């Protein structure tokens, strides 16, 4: 993926405050032009997005299985499936990882508990050998009530006690993260406001999340930069054709 021409990244966003976060600056520094698509509002760019050098599918508060209520998800899953079938670089975060799993034929189910807050990951042997090694002993932000099952052919990279599937990879071209490595803890107030109803229903304390974010945010920012920089550097030059 070298060359003088800018590389292109399309980012699918589901709510405004769950954006690229700290990943955006790294992408721009790595030579990517970024095009933002707001799912449910903008037309889903299936054909043109297949040509982009990178697709990032971001998080959101809806279910990856909610096509009946959010019909745009059908087209979004079709786009993800088409890219993965061609070996096109794809990164999914939280809902994005769940949609990737569905596109690969795996199910997404309710998690036994809502996992909201900061905690460390348990890396698998494959995870320790992957870019996720940068997150060892680093607390990351979890914010989900669903969990994906591991797709066929995918490598499990990380887990937590509450969620056995926290990250998976397909070769070097696809990475799904259940947690939020991209979050900028300086912007946590937007999350607390945007998810106020969910926090209240789950009995989660905004004050505690605010303090956790203040305490762990800087370390996550440093570690996630290493994670994403290594993953981007390993993206394949050649893509697999369908």
C-alpha cells in the first residue's frame, strides 16, 4: 500500500460521538484521505467503497441483528461481506466488529452482562503475537451489551471475563475489536450524555466512568497508537479477488 497517491479510507459512523477518535490523526499521518458516511442518513456506498484502501466500521447503540428496525444494516452487512470476500482491509469497532462477524456468517447474541467501563484484556497466544500486544496490561473502554461469536477461519485475539470474544483477525487484512481502542478519553463527556439512558438502565455511574477515563485515557491513547500503526503497516499490498 505504498505510493505517492493518497490512500483512501471510508468510515461508517452510526452516532456522531462514536467517531474515529485517536485513530483519525494516525490515519491522516499515514497518508489516508478519509471519507465519512453516516449510516442511516447517507447512501451506503457499496460499489465505490469496494475500491477504498480501508473500511472502518464504527460503534453504535443498535444491535447488529436489528435489520427489521434499521433496514440500512442489510446494505451495510452486504458491503462488509463484499470487502471481506475480496480480502480488502477492514477494521470493525464494537458494533462494527459485530457486523463483520455477521457478514462472515457468525451470530451476534446478548452478552450475559452489559460490559461498560474500563478493564484489561486477556490476550490469547495469537493476540500476544499480534498488534494487540500493545494493549497488554492496559485498561481499555468497554461499552456493549451484545457479543459476537467467532467467525469460521478467524483467529481469537482477546477475551475478558464477561465476554469471551473481544477481538478477532482474518489474516492481516481484517480486524474486529469489541472494545473501544480508538476512544479519546478527553471526549468521554459526549459518551456519558449520548448514552445517559443506557447508563441509568444498567446502573452504571457516570461519575465513576468519568474518573476511570481520566485515569486510564492517556495510557490507552499511547498503546492504541502502537496497535493501529502496526496493523496499518502490515496491511497487504495485494488484495484477494472474489
